[in-house]
C-alpha cells in the first residue's frame, strides 16, 4: 500500500501578492548566484506547483 511509504504531506501557502505570480521548482546547484539556477522540468515541461498541487515525500 502506497500510504505506508508517505513520510509527510506539505501544503504550499497561497501566494500573498496582488500580481500574477507562481511558484517555481529550481535546481540551485548549491550556488548562491541565482543566474546559474535552472528551473526543474520533466520531459521538457516546466513544473509549476500551485497551492492545490500535492507533493509526496517517499521514505
């Protein structure tokens, strides 16, 4: 059963902005220079997590 493998569920908070904005998942390559960060994508499609999206951490 998959439920036994779920460590925890994290809810993203609603964005607190008056402008259109969204979350992005970034690989920071362990550097502080944000210009070197790369947005995560799967099969060439960027992942845009919204507060209603569910992320599951597996054990």
